[in-house]
C-alpha cells in the first residue's frame, strides 16, 4: 500500500500537527475494514485524532482509497469547524479520487517530482 497526501492536505496536516503515523493509522484501519464512512467513488471518510487526544473530537479526512494498492489524502477538516462535506464537494472529491486512483506509476512519479503530492513516511522516525 502506497500512501500519498496532496499538497493542500499536506499544508493542513502540518498546520494541525497531524503526524504521518496518524495518517498511516487511518489507512491501516481502512485496510482492516474499519472505515468511518464509504462515500462512494473511491472516497472514504476517516477520523484522525488531534495530537494528544482521541479521534471523536478530532479531524475528519477524505481519502481516495483503493484497498491494498493506494491511498491519497485529499481533504481534512476539524469536526468542530464544520458538520460535514457538501454534495458538490463530495462530487469534486470523487472526481479527484478517480484521477489519483487511475494514475499510473509514471504519472505518480511526475506528481511526486513536481511536489503535487508527497508520499507519507512508512514508519520511520517522525521528524520534529
């Protein structure tokens, strides 16, 4: 399973101090069938804990998800900041998810080299 985050999501995660370990844990839960919501079109919603707190009052993230293959973190928000994702936002997320999930290795390599996406650290020591 390769895990990526888009540039806007990366900024969100950095601002909210969400670690790569927390993102990996969200994908690991999905791999075990523990999805908070399957929104269709390759998009799932998962809860991610605030640093030092639990998941219930933390963040919600939309992930382009294909089991055992690839996950791309697309969008995140604090539960306290908004109730849910609007229908038009979900339609856009599904279209973006389709593009990322269908991308071949060459397209992913190009997106990585151009800084459009970055790969989530795979369990190495977290950087401060």
